[in-house]
C-alpha cells in the first residue's frame, strides 16, 4: 500500500488542482457601513452546460489513518466544498496521467478554508476528520455524464 502524509493546504501547493478559498488572499472591500469586509472573486467556477447549484452534503467523519481507494473527477464542472462547522478535512487529489489518476497527494484544510477543485481533476471523496461533516457544495447541476470514478489498484494510506 502506498503511504502519503497529508500536509496543511496552501494556495500555492494546491494551485495545480484548483483554488483554496480563504480570507487574506485578496484585499477586502469595506461594506455595510464599515462593519463587514468583502473578499471578492476568490474562486473560478468552470462548468460546461448546465448551471451552478448550491447543495448541502452531510459526510461521515473519517478516522486516521485513512485508506483512500477511490478517486473521482467531474469533466463538466469544478466543485467547491465549503465547511459549515469548525472542522478539518482531508483533500486528496492526483494529477491526470493518460486518463487515469497519477500519484495522490493529500492536504488538510480547516473550517476557514473552502476548496474549489478544478474541472476534470482527480480527487478523493469528501473526507472530514473533525466537525459535523456538513458542507455547502457549489457545483454543476444538469444533464450529461459529470462523474468518472477510478478504483485504485493500490490503495493509499493517508496519515498526518
């Protein structure tokens, strides 16, 4: 079994796979009579056909070490995960190698970070390791095949 150590997620390390959405990456604009800072345009949503939708996902908490044996990708749209509780979650991604996932990488994101996974990027399933497991998800809603799954011949053990 392959082993991968999850590391804290940063915008630079995650850039090949999508966006880390968090405050501090752009200068805020003060709104609401100076009582609120707006951090605008933090993620690029990329969809083909269909429309953007907002859904809620209730995921079971995962125990560490975590065995990843399934990766998936969405060829018709990016997918943004926004935690809705004080939580940490695993973000497992892999480069594409001729239509199959390459070696996985693992990151740990916190409740102050949302993750926008780029269209057609191989990634693990939603894997919260703390919190309620409740996430808002912004992704493509519509007709067409927007899910490819790949069961790994060699599972990957994710540790911290």
